[in-house]
């Protein structure tokens, strides 16, 4: 399974480094060239031809940094699409998208425009803990996690491999219990938003710090499982990376924009 990292951070920022600049973009992962897992960075991270190949968008929750790439994608695709893009998420997320974003005030409702060629988006409601086949190859299972709004993490798998995407989460249980039971699990993507010095902010906003990351990771009971970290807030990125480097986790990768993974 191929995964392209379009965005790996909790917001957008251009950081000045010692020798060059680093572009931080909101979360978005492109799977097998046709499935977006969250959509904070979508249209700005892909060429027009690449955007045309997207068939599915899987959303963990409604927060802006996970959905804001959808409107510009729709703008780019108007008049060019030969298929609808399936937006799969929990019912509350699909309702919220049409109430707060695609509401004909902030943006036209491309889920329900008069004339079928213009309704570029089609909602697909997900039921917690129920597997859904999104494409010929990929199956997903949403698992509720602990965030400030209704949020799901996901088990994403094909016939050969599986990986876990935590979504935005604080301390949680069900997702890791499910992960422990998957025999072909090849990696787990876990968010870390703040350093340990901001643990009160992490608690209030229901995000993880490096210490909490290690705590959650150990719940899986697979110490050699590759760990991929995303959703760092750019302004504290260096602190988070330094703290993670001191954790007793043998196979950890800090995700960055432009990376490509094969699981």
C-alpha cells in the first residue's frame, strides 16, 4: 500500500531553518493515488491530473485543518470530473460539512447541486466498528477515539497489510485494543500535537504529547511495530521531535511533507 504525505502538521506555516525553509502543511495522506485520509492539504499538494484521480476522501472529524482542502479541490474539478468523489465519515461529520462549509453561504453545496453533473461530492456514512470496502483493494473500519468533537481513528487495510490512523485523539482505548488483534499490522500513525511542557493545553484540546504518545503506543503490545508521528503544531515542532528522540521506541519516524511510504 502506497502512502504519500501531503501534510503532516496541525496547521500551515513556513518555518525558517538554519539552512533552508520548511513548509508545514495541515494533515492529509494520499493512499494508492485515489484515497485521501483527511484533507487539510489536498488541492495545494497535488497537480490537476493527480486531483482528477481522487475517488475517496476519508475524514476523521470536522475540524478545519482536516477538511479545508475539499472546497479548493471541488473548485478545480468543476466541469472536469467523470465521477463523484465519495466523502466517507461519521454521520455527524457529513451533516456538519453541509451545515457549516457546503451550506450555500460559505461555499456552494456540491453534495446537492441541481443537475447531477454538478454534485461532485457524495456522502458515505460510516458506522463505528463496521468494516466498509471503499475500493476494490482498500477496506476501512472506523473506531471512535477521544477528542473534543466526535472523531474516528481508522483501520485501513488491503488483502496483504493493515495500518492504523489515530485521527486527532487524547488518551483512548478501543483503537489500540483493535490494533493489538490485527496480525498483519505494518504501522501505526499517531498524532502528537504539543510538547510535554504544554500538557495542560493537550488535555484541554484533547491531543497527545510525547509522553502520552509512548503510553498509548505501549497499549498495542507490539514493541517492534513501526510508529509514524504526525500533527505536530509547527511552532513547537522542534521541541516535540527532541522529546520523541528520548523515548524508548525503536522504530519511530517523524512524518514530513513529501515523504512516500510503502507498507
